């Protein structure tokens, strides 16, 4: 296991009926609030009114950045920065899914950055400046953005979707009320669960040895997702199913399963290119890519880990490691399919036309050529994308 710091200070307020705590939370940071939200789901579920009621009664001055897109755009970030500077915003309140929270994070940092927001994003993980404080109310279990310091922003004019992160962007407080996710439709529930699963997979398949704790936690969280996503799809108001997905989302990407391991992720760098060029749903892209990436990564050196995954996550009974590994990959594929996720790229409107440029950018924007679990060059990425053109079988 490698050395690591684990200092994730987000104050998590988990559970239902806790919105009355909002004034006390906001008062820690100031009166001028920028409320950030997406395309209107929070109004449909009545959450907007409840939040406004609390803020108004508390005497907050509330400004709004509405309409944050799934795969949030830098143009929206710029709008938020303008409001923050003009209205002397003290604290941001993001109410929504990962896109809304990510947008708010980058607004919070870019407001205190001298240059343009996109120049700031281009600094990626090296960013280390200050940010305005951020409070979040999560409405979709998926990204883990509620308890991490990263954000992903898109610039569709340059076909770039890039991750950026700074310790100052970590939310100060996050409200995780599973009832706020009852209204998430089947497609987004399945996509969000695939995203959680993928975060666990990305951290699980790293080259660092001796990480039993991280790997066991990951296996347990994967099993929880496998159990609870189908329940949430069938019974959208099953509180415990939603609660388990929500908490799994948070723990999958707050450092718990990834710290102590080094190396680049494999599927996210490729998915971000699919989203950058075709604006598809992040979790769906990951579900399509993951089993094909697994097949690419399975070899004599990695078979032991893939067999462990098959045995511990999928309860595969086959004893021969290579065969067990293949069955594990098949089960992963079948599971996503059973959640009604489209499992080929043509089903989400993508053909081979831009494979070469997307593969090139995936390699250029990330360290997958040197530091991925199994290193990938442009041709390898293209091969994985080609395997996503049709239905697959792994055994
Ligand atoms: O915009 P609204 O109207 O709110 O609707 C959203 C959106 O259409 C809807 N939704 C959210 N909560 C709902 C709801 N609909 C009904 N009821 C609710 N309670 O769901 C749709 C998708 O929302 P979005 O926020 O885009 O989804 P998600 O949470 O999956 O976030 C995806 C974004 O996060 C990035 C992705 O790349 C993508 O841009 N990621 C962020 C990460 C991070 N910050 O750590 C890591 C991830 O790997 C990921 O890359
Ligand atoms: Zn993700």
C-alpha cells in the first residue's frame, strides 16, 4: 500500500427531514447565497420551495444560477462567476446531481481566480487556489461529487471534457436525503449506479499491491450497488435502496477506496471523450465501456485480480481463474443490460466516425499510456471502442 493523506472534511448530514438544519449551516458562511441548480427537477419535486422557505426565513439574500446542463458547460460557469463577483456572494448552495455540484465547485474557485474559468480548468489537478465555500443538497446518487474535491467541466466548442480539482473545492457540508432521489427516473438511476460501480472498479483495478482494506471495502460497495439498483428501479420509493445507493455513491469516490493506490483510471478517460463529442450520459458510457475494457485488460498478469472480482463480487463458482474472470466480466455486462442500459455505442448515437480522434484525446488528456492498470495507446483505445459497436459475449 502506498502512503496517503485522508482528510475529507465534508460535514455529511445524512437522512430525511433534515432541511431545518440549513439556516444553521448557511450562517457559518454568510448571508449572500448563490443557489445553483439544473433544468428544473428540484422544482418538480418541491425541493426548491422548501429550500427557499428556509433561506428566506433565515434572511439570506439569494441569487440563482439555474439551468446547469448534464455535462456542465464552461459558459454556465462563467455566468455564475459573474453573479458571484457582482453580488458579493459568500457561499454557494448546489441543489442537484453531480453536474450541478461540479458547476458550483468550479464557479466557487473561478470567482477567486484572476483569469478565465476555462484557463483555470486547464490547470487540472495542479490547481491549488482558494474557492468560495460550497454547501450541497444531493438529488442523484452517482458521482461522489458531494464529498470530493473534483469537478468535470465541458467545453463543447473545443470538444473537451476535463476533470479539475483543488482541496478548496471540497463541499463544506452536504445534505444527503435519500427521499430527494425517489423521483430519479429509471435511466438516470441505472446510469448513476453504473457510475458508482465504475468508480469502484477504477480504484479496484490498480497496480499497487497489498491493499486488502481498500479492495474489501470496494467489493462490499459493489455488492451493495448490485443489490440495491434493481430494487430502486423496481420500487423507486424504497428508502433503504435509495439510501444505500446514495451512501455508496459518496464512499466510492471520497478517497476511501482509492487512496493508498496509484495509477491512472482506465474507463473514465475514454468516457469523457464520448461525452465531449456526443454529450451522452456519463454512467451509460461507462457501462458500455467497462466490460469491453475488462476483456482488453484480462491477461496472464491480471487474471488473479479479475478472478478475485468474479469470486468476491459476483459469487462465481468456477474455480479456474481465467474462466472465472470471464464469467465475472459476462455478469458485469449482463447486469448493466438487465438494468436496461443500452449496451452498444450505436444505441446512444455513436459510430466509428470519431473513434480515432477520441482515442487520441483520451491518451493526450490522461496518463493511460503509462499509468493505467494495463497501459493503453491510441490503437488499444480504438480497439475497445470498436468492441462497443455490437453486443458482446465474454465466455
Ligand atoms: O437538471 P435537472 O432538472 O436537475 O435534471 C437532472 C439531469 O437531467 C436529473 N435529476 C437529478 N436529480 C433528479 C433528477 N431528476 C429527477 N429527480 C431528481 N431527484 O438527472 C439528470 C442528470 O443529472 P446530472 O447531475 O448530470 O447527473 P450525475 O449526478 O450523474 O452527474 C454527471 C456529471 O458528473 C460528472 C460526469 O462526468 C457528468 O458531467 N462526474 C463528476 C465526478 C466528480 N465530481 O467527482 C466524477 C464522475 O466520474 C463524473 O465524471
Ligand atoms: Zn464517473
